[in-house]
C-alpha cells in the first residue's frame, strides 16, 4: 500500500534563517534535500510527500516549488506568502499558475501577538485564498486554539488543516486544556488535522508509542478518520526518533481500523485535502 506523507521540510541550513534550530537539535543543523528523503520514503512504503515551508519568505516558496518541479515524489507544496500585504491578490494570482502549490502557512505559534490570525489584514488575506483554490495550514500552540476556532467560523468555506495536533505539552503530561480546544475546533467541518509532530513534544529520549495514545484518542474521537492525515514532520522529527519509528506510532494506533480507513489516514485524505 503506497502512502503519502502530508508534512515534511527541506532547507539549506543557515544559522540566521533557522534560528529556531537550537543547539540541542544538533542532528538537524545541516542541509536536508529531496535526495536525503527519497530513500527514507521508499523504505517506509511512501510514494510521495507534501513539502511545507519553514522560513517566512517568498524565496522559500520559490525554493520548494523548484524542488517539486525537479522531484516527482513531491506531490504538493505549502508555501509562505504575506497574507497581510496590500498586493495579496496580485501575489495569489501569480502563485495560482503553479500546479503543485497547494496552500500556505504562517508560523503563528511564534508570533508575539497571539491572535494575529484574527487581525483585519490577516483575515483579509485568508478571505482571498479560496478563490484561487488554496488551503491553509494552521501552526499554533495550545493557547491559540480558541483563535483558530474563531477563524474557522469566520471562513466556513476555507479549507484549514491543523498542523501537529496544536502541539500539546506531552512531555509535561498536560492534556485538559488542549483536549477542550481540539474538541471545539474539530466541530468545524472545514478543519482537518495532521497526526504529526508528536515526538518533538514528548521527552525526546524517553517515549514509547503508548506515550501518545491518549492524545491520539482525542484527535481520532474528535476529527474522525475522514479528516486526519499522517505527517512525519521529517527532518524535525529526527531530534526524537527515526522516520520509521514516527510512522509506527500511527501505524500501531490504527492497526484495528479497516484497510479502507487506514488508507484514508495514510494516503487518501492528504490527496483529497490538498488536491494532489
């Protein structure tokens, strides 16, 4: 069964650009290219992936589109665009010419203004995405879930996907506030969820598949198999585990589901959401 990875990154490592890669993340302080990922995907039964921005520049978007053009296994790109720009229409029209560009993301989790997504200019940008067929990846921490609910309500026709299940504090064992927020957000049918980014929120050197079960219970009970997609978050995941181990968390968790439902999580939902 061929699978699709809904979330990975490529970068040419630069300490100034990638300042978020801290010293303890030394294993990923280097370049990561399609040539590094393709053998890993092949061994793990994956036929393709979605490349997601890690740097907030249009140069990053262009870089990922170039990689996608050169590598067939990159089925889609989630780039970055300044949603608050005065010429947002012009930029979206420009990017609508690139078939592999599926959507955009902003690193909202790192913003000092926690409700940036609800400001007039940001919402104006979001309001324009649908007419060009673009999706939006929501990258947030737990404290921002309430704002994501408001955003999803304001744009019910816009397709959103929550990255990394909103990064619950797994290492600290916290779940209650996150669980309430996830359940509320999942009531919005235009919001999907990536089962991704789990290991980086756990204790990097001390987790098992069971560590994530109660968090996955909430996600699967809330979103259901129709709106969840597997993502590895490679190479960021390497700080806490190899690709195969990350994939195995979801493989084991879904082992009692039907083949059809597992195919949705590991392939079909990503294809449907991103129109791959």
